[in-house]
C-alpha cells in the first residue's frame, strides 16, 4: 500500500477520455495544437505509469469519429501529430514490451497516419506487456454498427444474435472490458467512447485537464476506484 493503493485490486483495464487540451492551451495563451502536443507527452508518462503498476490494458481516446467537425487545421495537425508520435515512439514501445492496438475506422484516415499506426501494431504484436490501445477515428456507435455488419456477413440467425456474439465482433474482443473510465477536464459525458464495453465501468471525472494530468492524478483515480463497491446488478456479495 506504499502508494495508497492495493496493487492486488487494480483495474485490469483503464480507459481514458483525454479531454481539455484546447482549454488548457487557451489558458496558457497557446494555440490548441500545442495543447495536443503537451497531451501527447502526458500520455507517454501515463502509459509508463500504468505499465509499471502492472495494469493489463490502457485504452485512450485520441480522435473521435465526430472530431472531423473541427477546423481543417486542427484535424490535419492532430493526424500529423499521431503519425509523428507513432513513428517516434516505436522503438521505445518495443523496448518497454508494450503491445499497441488501434481502435476505429482506420480506412478513413490519411495514408501516412494509417501506415504509421499499422506499423506500430504490427511491430509490437508479439510483445507481452501492457496492451495499449489508441482510439483514432473511433465512435462507439460506429463500432456497434460494424459489429452488426459482421454478424450479418457471418450469416447468424436471429436466435444466435446474443450479447456474446456482438462482443466477439467488437474492435478488441480479446481485451477485458474497461473497469475504470477516466475523463479529464470536468465534462460529465461519454462522448461516444466504448459505449458497449464500458457498460459497467466505474466512472471517474476529474476537473484536471489532460495536459495537467500526471502520476499523482492517476493514483487518485485508482484510489477512488478501489473505494467503489461494484455490484453488476446483483448485491455484490459474491
Ligand atoms: C481533447 O482535447 C483532445 C481531442 C478531442 C482530440 P480537446 O481538444 O477536446 O480540448 P477542449 O475540450 O477543447 O478543451
Ligand atoms: C472526446 O472529447 C474525444 C476525445 C477525447 C478524443 P471531445 O472534446 O471531442 O468531446 P465533446 O465534444 O466535448 O463531447
Ligand atoms: Mg474536448
């Protein structure tokens, strides 16, 4: 309990809606893109923290299916940042034994971003450490639609369309569902993130913006999680 957390009761899978980059940049008199750049550095640290704690999976929301509505300059800047980050971090992620995954409709991404992300996934696929998923052009409803299309392609009868059948056709069926969903920058909403998988996740919202998030904030969220009583619709006795 050195960190005030019980290392035997960690969430297996932590998901984060990394929000507030723009507001943070604005508060510093900086352009929004510089907020995203700072957010990228924070993500590097948080991934390392999660890996060192022994958390099995971390999934972070980098670009939503709805974020295309932003100004062209911000969208292209984010795509370039993701591409550059994927290329720059590749060797370090390999060295840290991180297994990278990407969730979202990747065929709609600019070619450079798509290729850099594909290389990251391919090169790290046999690593055995934390599974790090980046949600890019990700929408929870789009993911459910894609799963339904696969159910139809697979020729399932209505009787066989079960929750398990749909779960098995989501973007990452092999990763345990998120136990803890963190959102930074105070917004009390889901914004279409993992709406199928996080049905029973514990929610934790902090006022801290993503560029200001750090290990102490992560530990605070983990402590809050450990103080929760999960019941999954039952009485929580077994
Ligand atoms: C989150 O920060 C990053 C992305 C959505 C890409 P925002 O860019 O949404 O920051 P705010 O919410 O405008 O402050
Ligand atoms: C959610 O944040 C998407 C990401 C963090 C990538 P947004 O800033 O896009 O969400 P809304 O618009 O406030 O709901
Ligand atoms: Mg936002």
